[in-house]
């Protein structure tokens, strides 16, 4: 299968020596092109053309950019352990600080990163240190899109032994309430030895939006990273996570809740590389689709030759709620060591008829019964990903057992996002064929 990139007509770029500059990123796009239509990672749901992600380019010398930051950070506890930098990517010196120690884009999604670097106007760097008493730092980070085409950047570093609970939301400003947005968000998360991070990500979208949220996570020895992602579909949405388990005992738990309404699309890609022994990964996806939605769930795990005693668990569920949604669920394993444990599977079907029957027998109408069942399934997925403590999480994931949930998740579930998303996306009326 050919993976040759599409060529892109762009102005000739000068030979750049500053690899962090926007001009250098544009030159890379010109040299290597956009994502090929036959690229295996994007075969089932090809992204829109490059021009959609570049928008109106800002001049490289626009260092007088003084608009308010699109990023809002609130530290609920542990403020003395948190260092926050708001950086203007249109200022050359600040741009170098923002991008200097980040790896060069590579892999299937590299064109998204180059397009991001070409447009990026603002970035946020957060460093979290270990608290003296071992208590977790609690953060809320919100990106509020101020431009119809935007390319924000978040870099989060946890020092060895640090513990953090992070609620991360991506939304739009009031001025864009009726405007479709194109949002190319890049995240870089690095956990030092023994660090622990619970990360709840919420992507608020409207039907005509285009989103590409790409994150790279590096997990050091005995560090633990738990993430729960909640989103609904839009005109195009990519949610991609590349996780590198770099040291012995590194662990990742990743759960994706995809509520995909009529005529909308979501492509979730989770790639975990086990590069060290005694590493552990659990990836779960629950995709609920209706109408003529299109959902793709890809989970890939690579176990390196030296990664003995690696443990891999992949489970993908797809549920058609009404209409004729299309779902592609693809677990992958590449195992280069004999002494490992690995399980994977994908199932799809409909809501359990007996549960619907019993709910309606208790006086609930059909729509209410469906909503409660869907919400129960969603909560169970999220609770497995974000248990009360990270230490308990490893046991819960291995046994699929219950237990108290994280305070981070418990507080968020008291809001209306989940029920509203189910009502607007998962319970859309059935379409005619």
C-alpha cells in the first residue's frame, strides 16, 4: 500500500536555521506534504486538506501580539508547587522557550504538528513539583478559542514524585458561539520517575467544527498516567495519543467516551509503546453512534524486545443507538518479546433490550430509559479510568472491579456536561435511510 504524501502548493521558503520558526514549519510542509489519502492510520477517516488548518497566517515579525491569553489556569491546591508560563509564539525569544526542548514531529500525525507550528500564536507551559507532604496538586486548565482557526500548545512537566489531578477543557469564546472553529491542539506531557497524573479531558464541539487534538506522553520509571477523554463528534475530529512507557514499572490507563451524533465524525487513535520491562497499559473505548455518524477507534500497542513482563489490555465497545452509524474498531498488538501478557478485543451491538424493558416497566419513558442506561455505561467507563487513588487504579483495571472514584471525576460528574452531551449527540432522532 502506498503511503506517499500529497504535495501541497506553498510559496518557496528560505533555508531556515531556526527549527522552531513558523517559516521552518512551512518549509517542512512544503517538502513532505500533507497526510496521504492512503496513510494507514487515517485510512478510514481522512482529515480535511492542509489549507483548512492554516487559516490566515500571521506575519512572522508580529511580536506586538498583545491580545489576552487563550489559556486560563486555576490552581485549586498546591499553588506553591506549580509554575505557569504564558508564552507568545509570535515573539521569537518566547517561541524558542515554548518549543526548544520538544521533539521534532515524526510519525503518521507529523503533518498536523508542522501545520500547528506554522500557525501557533500562543502556548502554555506548566511545571508541577512534588509537594512536601505528598498531597496531589489540583489544576483546572481551559483553552478558550478566540480565533476561528487556532493552534494552541500545552506543555506539562511533572517532576519526579509529583502528583497531580488535572481537569482540561477545550471550548470557544462567546464571540465564536455561532462560528465553526478549526482547532489544532498539540499537547506534550512528561512524567518524571514515580510521578502520578490523573487527566480528565473534555472537548466541547459544535456540529461544523474541525478538531485535531494530538498529544505525546512520556512516562518514566514507576510513573502512572491515567486519562479519561469525553467528546462528541463534529464535522471532523481526531483525538490521537502517543504514549511512551520509558522506564520499568511505567503505567498508563486511557479511556475514551465518544458520543457521536448524526452526520458527525470522530477518529480516536491511541498508540502505546512499551519500551521497558514491567510496563502496563489499559486502553478502553466506548463509542455510541446514531444516525449516519462515523466513528473510528484505533488502539495500538507495541512491546519492544526488552519489555519482559509487559501487560497490555485493549477493549473497544461500539453501540449503535439508532439509524445506520458506521463504526470501525481496531485493536492492534505488535509483540517482540515472549514473556508478556496481552488481551484485546472489540465488540459492537445495541443497547441491552432487557435493561430498556425493565426501566420502562418502572414507569420511565423510552427516551429517559435510554439516557439513563447510556449514562450508566459512560460513568462505569470513566470510573475505571479515574479511581479514588492511582495506587488503587492498577488493581481496579486488572480486575474490572469497583471502588471509590477520583474526587476529580466526582466533582465533574455533578455538572451537566455528560447528560447534555447524551441528549444532543447520542439521542439524536433516527434518520431516514
